[in-house]
């Protein structure tokens, strides 16, 4: 029996005429989904193990292209639509895909990139146009799904590369199937569900979590091209589930129509890809009567941990390990498991854990232990109820004057100060301390608290070595497409310069005029 993810999907479908994907243009049934993926698989003309790189706008065909690639035994490589030609060149050069599918509008720019990588280039737009669209229309729907094993690759997703060159995480058919089944059960998905799908489909959250869980449940999704809070609010009257990032919920809270009546038909709101502020969690529950379910996952593992469907969903935590997944907290130096309550490195083991990094055996060996545990690079601890709290990224750890400072702990105290909307704590180079704790703050009140007020509020709340040496203000924090704060962007990139003569230095290479700031004794 084949372990191809698509074979597993077709075995899960009980009603071929049921709606699978709905858009403003119409509805695609499960029968039509199977037929269309057959046409796409034939049009791709790939063999087992061939990579198919894709950089196109979100559409029904974008999702079906993923399914068709897997059905044909290929390896799907989604690329962020915001990547430049230079960035795409790296991914294509590294992955060596057989086919690269791009938007017709980008053909002239990307054709040389594909040629240099030895990839056949095809185009596809949101309406089914383009060279691949023409081939699909002419292709037969009959296609025998290629048999694959549980450890054969189904997808290659590149990590953000914030600590070096981007790494291709190799995900197998078994990795994706195990996580899909675990989430179906944990979140009580059934054929009666209707998901509002407003996430991008070049990322784990929108491509695998939202799509796979919905389709494997025989449920339907309303596919939106992008996040539109007013549209989403209107759709809640006939939907049951929304999966989003924290920004979704913050912006939906700004909608005057959001109320308990407006979400009466909804049963579940899921948040992930970035930390959800406790304030957002509380405000959402007060307005809607629903507690947002926060979970924790990453590119290399998909989902690892989830707050419970039944039971308390605790703000500031990501819940407990999914069935079949082991999540431990270890000493970063020794790898020894730490007792409950202590902060350490989060490690994960289970059928969801990836097969390693593409063409990077040394990096794979560094982060994937021989015993099967993956060293996530995230710092966390278990509370007294057994709920996991994410403290921060290991790479975000600030070492100031020889003391370890965990940004999440400082951010929690700053976020609790009246007038502060959110904060990001970073370490800036300092001639005496090595790194100086620095807070970048967004305010939401007038008059807003100033630097002195924030420092005073923290005076008795944090040990001196944890207290920020500077507080800098911005209108918004820099985020990636999934809403995650990008701390690795230096202060200069946010329009802030901290002069070297004060002990600080900017990580940027080019000089910048900066923003005048008063001298601070450090």
C-alpha cells in the first residue's frame, strides 16, 4: 500500500461531491479536486523525487499544484512571493528543481534565474492562465498516483536564514500525514467544518496545517486571496474555524461589528506563527466569548504543541505536546533534561520531525540528535500545569555583563505598563557589557509613557542586569509575512541609531544619521 500523502487523502474522502474549496469564482468539489490534480500532474511531466519550485500568488491552483506535485511523487518547494530574483536564484541554485513555476508577470525577470539553475520555467496566474495553465487545460485527468514510502520527501521548505544561509527542511509524506492526523484529532475537525483560509500558502501554517487538516477531514475551506478583516467578519456567519496569526486578531478587534453574536456559528479560533499577546487573548475572549487556541510549531516539525480543545487555554502558553510528540526542555550546554519550571532549550521528537536539511549533513548533525530529538533553537519552560511557555529564541538570548537575559521575560514586564502596546527586547553591542539590553517599544496611548517612565516602572520588577539600558520608540515593529517580529534587523534598519560614543554601536555596515537621543548613564 502506498504511503503517498495524496493516496492517504483520497482514502479519507467519503463524499466526492462535497465542497472542498470555495472562492468568489465558485466552488470546487472533491471529485473536481482529484480530476484537476490529475491534469496538473500530467502537465508537470516530473518524475519521483523531482523538485517543483513555485512562486505564484495564492489561488485554488496554487494549492492544487502542491497536491499534484505530491501525487506525482515530486517534492514541492513553495517560495515567498515577496522574494526578489536574487533571493530566488539562491533557492533554485540550491534545490536544483526540475520545474520552476512563476507568475507570468515575472517571467522576464525570472527566466534567466531558472535557466542558470537548469530548471524548466512555466507560468501560472490566479485565473489559470500562463504556459502551465494552457498545458493543464489540454491534459488528461487520468493519472495513477505514484507510490511513495513514508520517509520519501514530499516538500522542501526553506527556513528564514536569520542565523546564516537559508536551510531547506526536508519533510516526508509520513511527517505531513502524522501531523495532519494529530491536529484533526486535537482540534476536533470533521466534514461539517468550514475554514476561513486567509493565510499565505508558501508557509507551513497555510500550506500544511490549514490545507491538510481541512481536506483530510472532508471539510471545506473558503479561500481568501489575502487577509481582509471586514470580509472575514462577514464570513463567520457560515464558517466554523479561523486559523490566523496574532495580527489577524488584533485587526479583527478593531472591527466594530465583532461581537458574540457575530461569531455565534464559529467553534474555534487558532493562532500561531508568532507569539500572541496576553492582552489580545483577554480582549478577544471578552468580546467574543471564545478563548483563542494558541499552538507552537516550526518549519522543521510542523506542529508540536497545542493548547487543549477541551480545557483551559492559558494565555502566554502554547499548551501541551500533541499525541505522539515528545517535547522536552534541556540544558543548552549538556543536553540534559531540566526539571519543570527551569528555562532551557526546547527539543522535539516524533513522526512529525523532518528528515534533515537539504545538502547540509553537518548542519543536520548539529541540530538533529542521534536519538531523534530536534534541537529547535527555542527557549522555554513548563509551568506547574505542564503547559509549555516559549521564552524566546536561543539566538535572541542576550548576555549582558556575563548574565543571561531572556527577552520574553523583559518584554512581558514592559507590555504590562499602561500605554505600551507591544515591545521587542534586543541586545546591542556595548563596550563594557558585551551586550546592552535595549527595548524597542510601540505605544498606544496619549500621552504615551516616555523612556524615563518605562525605566521607572521596571525598576522594582526586574533585576538590574535585566533592565533596559535604553528604551527606543517606533511606530511599529518590523515583521515578516507571518507576523513574526524580526529581531535580527538592526536598530538602524528601524530608523534608530545608537551612537558608539555612548557605549552602543549599530550592527549596520553603512553609517546613518540616526535619531538624536539624550545621554544615558550605563
